């Protein structure tokens, strides 16, 4: 558990940068600008337009990173920094 937690903490900045970049890109789309022009509230823009269109790249990246997280955990176990002998990972 500790090894996976450490791997997750190390990977958080990458996902934060990806989410911010996607939000900045989606914010410039025409339909978001049109919704803002027609008077949509900030929460409506964030929840309905920006968040929903920013999540798919994050989900794809997370599914691709599962394999590398497993390899990192196996590497930590191999060099003796993972789970100790009587406990399972």
C-alpha cells in the first residue's frame, strides 16, 4: 500500500498539469465562449462544458499509466523498498 501511495503522489503533478492544460484549451472553444456570451453562470460553464470535456484525456492517461505504476511497484519490490516478505502488496 505504501509503495502505491508513493507512486500516486509522485504522479500527481503530471495529472494536474494535464488537467490545467485541457481546461485552458477547452475554455477557448467556440461553444464555451458562446455560452459565456449568452449569460451562462461560471459553475454551469465549469461543470457542463469545461469539466466534461477535460476528463476524457485524463481517463486515457490514467489507464495508460496503470502499467507503468505496476512496473514501478515491482521495481520497488525487487530492490527491497516495496512490501516486506510476510505481507502481500
